[in-house]
C-alpha cells in the first residue's frame, strides 16, 4: 500500500485526484499506477482500471486470480465490477468513499447476489494518509 | 441498434459472446464495436467499455453528455458505472441480462442513491434478435 500511496501523491502533484493502485502477483509488485483521468481525458481512467488492464497484459490472462489489488481509495461501482470480472484474489483499500464507493458503501457490490466473484476484502490500510492526500487536494482546489 | 446487432453477430462469428455497441453523437454514429474479451484476453473488454473509450477519443472529452449508447445486452455493473462516469445522455439496450445486468436487474445502478448521473434508459429495442444471437452462441458451445 506504501507504493500505492506514493502513486496517489504523484497523481495529486499532476493535478489528478490522488488515487494510486498496485497489483501484486505471486508476491511481487507487477503494476503501480495512478489515476490518469485528466491526462487521458477519460472519466473511466481510474487507477484500478489502468492497473487491471496493465496486470492482464503482464500476467497474460484475463483472469487475475493469483493477484491482489491495493488501492488507496474504496473502489467505485465501475471498478468493483471490473475487479469481479478480473477475479482478483484479494482487494485491499485505504480510505472509504462514502459518496461513490461500492464495496462498503453504495451498491456494496461484492456482497450483492448479482456479484459472482468474491475477493477477500481488507479495508482501512493506509486510510489516514490516503484521506490526507484527498483532503489536501480538494481543499487546495476550493 | 441495427448496427449494434450486426456487431454482435460479428462477435459471435469471432467466437466472442455476441454483444455489440454503438455510440451516436449529435445524430451520427461515431463508434460501432463488439465484445473483444477473448481477442484482447481482457475480461473487462466489454463492447460498452470499448465504445466509451473510443467515443471519448473521437469527441475529445471525458464527458459524453451529447452521446447516446446503444448496446444489444443490458450493461453489467462495471459498464453501468462507466456509463455514469461518461455522462451519456441516453442508454438504449436490447435483451435484459437477469444474471449480470445492472440496470433493470442486479444493483439497478442508475436508480441507486450512490449513482450521480441518470441517463434516459430505453430497454427492449432489438431484444428478440439479441437474445437469439446469445442463445445460438451458447447452445453451439454446449
């Protein structure tokens, strides 16, 4: 999660919402990415989506069942859906997102009967640092 | 929707789950794509996701608020989330997806309080042809 927090900080410096993500495959970090919505002019270019696409290329499979995802902010509905499609083994996230989150908030997708893959979920890791990055970013823009 | 159904049929011929999508911008078709999950070895390469990425490039904006999406099958949770992020004006889909759909089934995302964009939804257009394509595809694989 430390790597993901560094990536989130770099996102903030690049005027992106500070969210970072890391994928670990068989004990090794294979992807470290940050939110690139502004850079790519793409409202779907969340750190998790970029991490999933990169990891699938590296692993050479559309199924990441030996991978764990670390992300600094609770995944949204889109990303939760993508995480289920990708069959991650485990998802660790930092700060919760009461407005747009979809794991412990919102549609709580992994607990919903329409979700057909259930990764292990660990929340709160690095939450304080993640929240600080987000708060500083949004307060600087007001 | 006719174009989307042709794309869906082409997906089936390419051994992909037959789903097709079209984006219309200011009255013109700007994107016609099909599911490419198998070809790209990417479980997130649904027709809608590819359509959204392509449309954002063509329109030159991360917001597709002057665009309408036509897709032959009810969007899943991931795609519904992406559609909301992209701010589509209207979503027309064909067959409903009782197992993985997230518009009229599943998490019914656009009606959920955590969804902050509400496109106009039109369902059932071309549903019979879409269902036929899906049924033929899956029955041939059994």
